[in-house]
């Protein structure tokens, strides 16, 4: 028996390769499926099953493509309805894989069809669970993504409580836990940086598995502090239900070099978004007018999903040389399949063609400190609400809204004012500045190094104080 976790850090997502006696199962595969096929071929094995723990919302799974290429059976838990062929498993149904067995445990709560897959080894011993978004290390899945008119998040949280107590916590303490996500995922609140654990340790350390916890306490605690889900979650879940274009088709269209004239014509005629995925430093020193920055070296795919509201939006890329295919691939993982091509030769080719280039002023934290002390400047903090409440600059002209909700809040700032924009380290502030600049905010100054650098100065910061509840 062989189990391999295939972890993708930018999505904080774990897929799994399970092999026994020449037969393979893949759990929650990524959109690009060829690596799984190649691995099985190297092992002289055949992919027999594709187990989907639920309809994923934070990424587009590769299950449909992988089944078409290999003939493997897609297995979902009870209640899953799709527009392609699957095996809708029954609770406690078993599947033989070589010399081992995989048992379906229906664990609704995160979603209604959520399933945990229990692996029994060659001797029939309970060895591991592939828990999807039902159980993470340090947390459990959010129960607010599958709400219907007759079903509330409190209802789902109650289901999750029962699933954990009756299906998972009854298993032996030495069972290995293989979750679908780790720290950085928006599918939970307090996920551990560790990506593999054991159930006994989770029973001791995971707040949601406390033995003396009532259902009412669980519902309250699991729902406390959950931020609204990113806008693309529901759209990705729908793609996972109804199917999608083949990844190779998406890649072939998107990984197409375009000279500056064709690139510009497509931008104008197709109403395409120019997405610049280089570093923030490269972007501020020269970019195509009205382009948006979301760099590959940050939380690329989740930020694309949070900020570009139309999955069908035509996209043109300005990418580092040699990373164009990677960019198209990472966009497709979150359902952005309409990339039209990339700028051949990059920004230098654009300049040589005599095209306009714009910049964003970026200053050091020392310059910012001098401006802040000596002038009545406007500061825009685009960190998350929790970061801002934890600590922020003190001043009557310090304004805050999280980058996640920039499209809803840009009407609260004035295009005639100059704003010094900062985040925690510099990545998000350049994203924010690029979006605002494309919408006509031209008086923007980026603070390089962000709040991490600001805290090292002698500027006064303040912490959020909860109001009295007397």
C-alpha cells in the first residue's frame, strides 16, 4: 500500500494518490490531471477510482477530465447530483482497491453530500481517513456554503456536529487524518500549518472535537468569526457539479503568444482584462494602462477569485517569461478559463512598440513616516478586518477597508484626494492601487514594506478595544 499527499501550497489544498497491488485511487484531484496519470504509469498501475469528498467551492477539481482519460469511476457521497456520470455511494459502502478497502462515511455538515473516506489496510484495520472539508487539523469545515431556502447554516452546523461525533470521533486514536486543506484556506477559520495528523491528537487539541461539547456550544463556536465566503466559491461548486471544458483546451487557448498590436486590439475589442502577474516592484515601475496586478508570487488564485467577479471574463496576461503556462493553469484551477493569450516579449516588447506605459509612485517607510508626521495625509489600509483591529496607524485620516471588498467600498474614497496605500507587506497594496487606478483614482502612493515596516518606525499605532458590555 502506498499513500502520497500531493499538496498545492497556493491553494492550501491536498490531493491524494492511493495505490495497492496495481490499482490506484485519486482523492480530490487538481484540474491538471496528467501528473496523476504519469505517476500511475510509472508505477505500472491503473487508476480505478476518483473519490470526491464533496463539491469543492474553492477550486475546480480534475475529476471529470481524469475520468474521461482513464475510465476511472467518480465516487461521491450520498445525495450528490451531477450532469455527468458518477457513482453515488451509499453510507458505509465499500470499494476494493487492490488489497485494501475504502469505506464511505457520509459526513454531512460542510455540505450535504460531504463524505469521509475510511481506508482499511490489508488486514482490515482502520488506517486513515481522507476527511475532505469535514475535519481539518485544528478546525472543521465551514457550514455556511450549502445553505438553501429550507436549510440554515445553523442546521448544517448541527449536522456537522453529529457527523463528527458519530462517524469520526468513534474511530481509533491512531487513525491518520488526511484533510483537504491546511492553513491559508478560506474553507475554515483556524487551520493548522500541518497537513497530516492523527485522530487522537485532534481529539485533544481541536476545539470542535471537545468530548464535553454540546451541540449548541458547537454551533455557536463553529459559526463565530466566519467571514463571508469569496464570491467565486458558489461558481466553482457549480462547475464541479455540471462539468467544464477540458483543461488541455483551456491551456491551448490561453498559452498563446500575442504581439503588442494583437494584444492591444484584443484588449480593446474583446473587453478583455489585462492581468499583470509579475512582482509588485515590476508593476509599479511600469505597466500597461488600466491593467490589474495580482502577482504569481502571492496568494494568486484566491485573490483572482475574490476580485475578478466574472469567471467568463476574457483575460490577457502580462507574465514573467517562462511562467505563462503556469499562469493559465493556476487561473483554471479556480475556474477562470477564458484566457486569450499573453504578451509576447513582455513589457519590454510593449515599450519597443511605442505603447504607453504607466507607473505607480512607491515610497519607502521612512519617506512615509516623514509625510505622516508633517502633513495631514490620507492613509488607506487594505488589510483584513482582523489585522486592522489588531493594530493600525492612529490618525483621523486613516481609512480602512479590506482588499477583499474593494469593489464595494471604493465609492467611500475621493478621487480628488491623494491616498497613501498600505497592507501588511506590499503585495495587497499594489493590487488595491492597480484596481483603483484603473477606476480613475490617479493620486495613489504605495507604501513599500507595508505595516510590517511601519511598525518599526516611531509612528503611533493603536489597537482595537472591544466596547464595554456592562
